[in-house]
């Protein structure tokens, strides 16, 4: 796990045309989702899709990659999600999971939420506790992460021992708007390390790393949750 966490040290690649300051990024591995063009296209935004199969798009800049470091495709997509600053150097990035479709201009989202915030996310639509999320992830066979239960239990017990409180909030990590600043880059690297150590289920370590970094300012995107917002639409997984 520590070896994988060292992927944080990969050389940053600047693929930005200098006139643009915003990128929307997704990754689809293992044929779990299909690549959907956004309903709303913004000419001042770059769109990048990291995939391991042959997808085509009129909007996304499709980048086919091999996930040689990982057995699980689910884990392979996480590196682009979490270490997003390593793969595109923009002032703002919006990560969306492959199951989401962009439906509104990201500029409005930035203007509304990012003046004083480092990130903007939706609250979880069901739970507000990392430990409840931990239990729920065990029961969800469809989205099982494949790690041995002892590893997942170790994560929960470690976080409890360190003092991470219960019912202290939970965010949906399917839609993440981030500033590209030093605080966020540090946060991303620490988040990635926790995911590598324990589990590809990223919402639990997100909250742990957020708790460890109180200087990170989060804006809550409102109203509702990501699946019924003006900003995105949920699309069923391909399998």
C-alpha cells in the first residue's frame, strides 16, 4: 500500500492550454460505466476522460490508459479522481464519477461557492457518519471493494482510536469541485495514501483527512443531493 501511495510522486503533466482555467475530469475503467457527453457544454472549459477501453466523444478529450499498478479497475480510476492535480494543471477542477452527467455551467458553481472555499461538495444523501458508511459498504455487494474485511475493520478502528467523531458529517465524493492550491494538493496526497492503505471506498478516508486538515474550507452545494441537482444527473451503471 505504501508503494502505491508513492504514486503521489508522479511527475505532474501540464496539459492545459494556458487560456483556460477550468477542467472537468472523469475516469471509466473496467466497463463499469459508459462515457456520456455533458448536456451542457462550456467552450471555456476543458473536458478530460481517462479510460481503458475505446470510447469516442465530441466533447471529452479521451485519454486511453493502462492501469498496470492495480488489479481492480475501480482502484485504477481513483488515481485520476484523487490526484487530479497531477494530471491537469488548472485553477479549478471538477471531478465527476462516470455515473454522472454534467447539466449546468460550472462557472456558475465556481461563482456561487468558491470565493472562500477550497472545495465544494454535496452532502451525502442518506448518511452523515463515516462509521455508518463503513457498515453500509460491507452490505452493498454490488459496489464491494474487494478488500478483506479485516482491512476495512482496521480502518474503522484506527480512525476511532485517533478520535474521528461519529455523526460528524459525510460528503458525496462523486462530484468534487476543487481549487488547485497548496492546501488542496496536500489534502489530495494524504487522501490517496489512506485509500492505498485501506480501501478503494474513498468517502470514509475523505472525511478522515478533512478532519485532520481543519484549514480546508468546504462549501456545501445546495439544495438537495447530487442525484437531483441542477448541476448533474445520475445515470445507471453499465453493469
